[in-house]
C-alpha cells in the first residue's frame, strides 16, 4: 500500500489514548492524517467503535482492524464530488439557510438536548400510534374528518420541511447536510413547520456536480419520506402515487421559496430539483416549467386532496386545474414581479 499521504487527507477525531493508534493505522494505509480542516476521509472514535465518512457514504466498524482493512481499500479510490464536511461548516450552512424561512431551519444548539420532547426522526414512521394522533390533530386543525385528506396534507408539509434545509444549504453554501434519522430529532407543535434539531451536524462539502442529487434523494426520500409513506398507508388507504406527487410538489415549493427569497441561488436550486425529479419514485410525478426566467411552476399528475377541505380549492400545481387558468397564472407572474411579460 502507498505511504506518506498519497491516498489523500484523513481527518481524525478521537479522545485520549484512541488518537495515536488511529492516526498510525490510517497513515499506514497511505492517508495524511490531520485533526482539523478539509479532508477526503473523516474518522471518529465513538467509544464502541469507529465511524468513517468517505465519498458520500457512512460506515461503522467495531474494531481498529476492520477499519484498517477498509481504509486500505478506500485509499485506492478517489472521491467523486463529495468530501466529509466539518461540523462547523454544516452548522454554519444550516444557520445561514434558516434566513430563507421557518421551513429551512434546523437547530444545532446543544442546549436543546435538555428538552425531553425531542424524538428521533425514526419515530415518525416507527410509532403508528403517534402518527395517527398527529394525523388526527392535523385533520382537526384543517376542519376535516377524512383521515386520508389529513394524512396527505401532513405528508406534503413534512416533505417540504425535509427538502428545504437540504436543498437550501446546497444552493447557499455548497454543503449537503445529512439529516440522518437517528441523529436528527423533531418535537410536536400545535401549528407551523415541524421543529427539527440535531446534536451532531454532519454532511458533505460539494466539490463537484456528480452525485449530489443521488445523495439528497437517498437521504430525504429513501431514508425519511418513503418509510413515512409506508406508515401512512398503514393508517389510511391512500395512493402511493398521490404521496410521491406530494413529495415532488413540496420540492418544487422549496425551489419557489428559494427563488423568491434569493434569486441568485435559483439556478443552482433549480438544477438540483430537476435532477431529483428524474430519480426513483419522483420520476413521472409532474413537470417543472419555467415560463419566465427565474419563475418556476410545477404541474403535477396527481392531486393532494386539498380541494376536499372546507373552503379549500385547487392548488396552483394541481392536475385538476384547467389549462387556461394555469397559463393565466404563468402570464401574470412576471408582471407581478415588475418584469416584462
């Protein structure tokens, strides 16, 4: 194996006696070891093992021997557009993007740990009783007794809550926060966006365009929204196609907010959104149009059921909206911004 740091830079986090052997292990596999700063590989001694982050993937090893073998294999690879971000960089990105609105905010304040109301994101789909209670609360707030309608609106709001900080941080700082279900927490709220908090801000610095959409999709859709969708379907009959349309619509809503609040970030956010809408279960959920520069509209191929609420109507991206009304909205948008039609 190569020596002298030819494999790249490894950032090591360990306390007391764990640091020297860990650094020797990685140096022996060709890694240049540091304790701070940019790095291709990040390794942390957790007390019961070792966590490693490399090329958009997280790994856990029970022993130093297991880590050594893997580090040797990783030394022969080169990261493709992503490297593990320092905690400070992720915290700063989340703080910066929170200025775009409450849906973009994720707290990283360690003092929040004292609040027993926080629950891991995994509880959103693992506790069906809590999901039923939350759906019932949403239904009462919206004035509907139809569980599937309340569940649809709940799911779309949750999707917007999860897309926003991730897409926003990528567009704003080139940092992809990792909303790991085990490390990110939520707590109940009477109204408004679901509060989110993480005690371990982690993520990736985007150094190239290659795999960003893939990782965002995996984190938000595969790890978070798809398990919640399966849980929602256990408590009420609802079409998965409708839920995926809700997720796509929420993503488009995130783009709309970013474009309105920070027009300079819109091109990067739009490019990422288009890539995401071509992946997995989001593919075929609708079309993202840009009838005027910087003005994005989504036309979905399903309905979120909002029209079934008391006083509800058809959303701007609804499949049921007449063609003429939709195009009239598009024509008015540039004039409302003070631009030429």
